[in-house]
């Protein structure tokens, strides 16, 4: 063995020994940092966001939060057997005993307006780690004060919860666009004493104080140039979806028309517990996603897996979800 080789061997052995001696210190530091992070229940500085291009529009999807729930069959396919629901989940490589739900408001910068579609869970969701819309807006380079229009697709709590912060409007300079049929239903005192009473109270607290700055719309109304409303009733009495068009490109914001990318798209006729008129909701899924499939449009679904954007193709009894990759980046 040459002297040069002996030196290399001694160098390697020394480095290895130093690495072993240093490891306990390194691991102790890592464990301490991990324990500190866990104990503080720290979150990332901002929630996930995804910026997309649609012609001259900039579209930003913001993850307001996620929620895991058990027993999928108690929410989706409520008119089916538990076995049928489990089999469809397993066929799509999904667990049969739990599912994850995302909440994804959308910001659209048209160049002249900054338009926010839905507002997430707001203050009520923060204890569980949601309600992060405003953090996401800032991370995308915008401010709550810079939002010029807030559009409500419907008035369930996970869509209107972020309208107020500390009892004041969260988007101080915005005007509001609200479905007339939806507002009329939830504002009506006839909801008191019914299963819709909680939603009624939420609307009185979050939406009614903003009504003076609101425009109330119906099917076909234009929100701004290139953005129009389409009635898709069923999930709620006045649920709306929106079509975006810019420079020959189009996209649909489908809100809660379909709330699971397998159970509601592959089986659009299966009943969903949160759909208030289940037959009308199924008909809306067929109408909206039939159009999306035939026109080969991208869509953003409020509860689709983040970043909540993709395509559908007609398949079997319903539609197959195809997540977007780089189609809206170039």
C-alpha cells in the first residue's frame, strides 16, 4: 500500500469517526427543533396558492384549508349501499374509511378588476387550521383592500365565512355580486325553526350587512366583461357557477356543483347529503359537466383536490377527472 493510499484511508476513517461523533448533537438539535415546531402548532407562512393564465386574465387558486372526515358513504352516495361507495373509492386507489375535503376560493385579476369568488371559512375555521384566504391573497401579491368585487356562488358557511373580520368587512373597498334567489331564500325568516336556521343566522351576520353594496343577479348575468353567471341550482336554492372568457380562452368555476372528484363526477346521479334538492343537484351536475366535457374546458371546483383545477371527459356513467398540469401555465 502506498503512503498516498494510507493517507486517504486515514482521512476517510477520521471523517467517518467525526460524523458519528457529531451525529448525536445534530439529531438532538433536530429533535429539539421538531418538538418546538410541534408544540407551537406552527403553520407555513402562507397557504398553498396556484397562479394560472387564462388569456389576459390571471387566475389564482387559494387553499383556505382542508378537512379530513370519516365514513364517506354517509356524505356521498347516500342512496347507495356502503359497499358500492367503498368499491368505487377502492377502484380509484382511495381509502374507503376517510376522505379529504379542500376549500379553494379563486381570485381573478382581469386587468381592470380584482374579483374574488367566495371567501372560505374565515375566523370560524382558524382553530382547525383553515380560514387562511387573506394570507393567500397577500402571498399572491394582492391585498384585501385591493379586492374590488366579491362574488358569492352560494351562501353555505364555508363560502361566506370570510366576509367579515372582527365584525367589519374583510374586503373594505369591494362591492358584492350575489345570486338573487340564494339571498332571498337564506334571508327569509321562514328558515327559523327549520334545518336551514343555522345558515339563515350566518347570512344575517355575514351577508345582510353588506347588502347595500351588493348587486343581485340571476342566470346569464354579467359580473364583469368576460365573466358571466349560470344557474346551477340544487346544492342550494340559488347556487351559481361562472364562466370566464379572455382572448378566446374559457374556463368554468363550478363551485359546489360536484364536491368529490370521484364520487360526484364518476357517479353524478348519486345523492349527496349536503345537496338541498338532490334531484336538481344531480341535474345540474349533468348539465354543467356535460358542457365542460363537450367543450373540453378547464374548470376549478371549490372542493376538488388542491389546486382544484382540471378537465373532465365523459366516461361510463359520468365523468373522469383529469388534473391540470402545465396547460394553464403557457
